[in-house]
C-alpha cells in the first residue's frame, strides 16, 4: 500500500466532511479515538453518528498532510489543519496512529493541538 497516497486521500475526505467516503477508509469494526472520544467508539454506525455530529458543529477545515512513516501494522501521520473562523484562520497540528487491516483502518488514535 502507498501510505502517502492513502493518507492524502483520507485527509481530503476529512476536509470534504464526506462521511460515506470516510467510512470507506475504516473497517466495519474499527476503533476510533480522539480528544472528544477518549474511551473510543467502535464500528461504522457509531463512527458515522459521531462524524455527522462533529461535521455539523465545526467550521470548514482544510487538512494538509505533512509526513507519514510506516510502523508495524500501519502508519503514523502528521498533518496541519486550517480552520476557517469568522475572524480569520486558526491553525492546528495533528498526529494519527493508524493500524490497518488490509487496506482499511482497524484502529485510529488522533492527537491534536492548536498552533499560535
């Protein structure tokens, strides 16, 4: 698998807030964790509901890949995000731990922080 291409397409789906496209990247029984879901959510149905709520509550966000590197069973990726706020753009940097099952994400743990 070309993890750089996978990561680029995956982040483009996040930018587009395209829930069906995003679910296509995840295994049916995936585990997803971010700062809002520290205990994690499991499976497509739960992830779909979470993403729909998240995307409905957030402004436009543009994700730009920075770097990826392979690890056993998957990859890690660092990215930047521009968040379109009414008073200007806010910037965020993030990091994903991605464990794959074939060509689908089995586990995704996300870490983010705001940039000055």
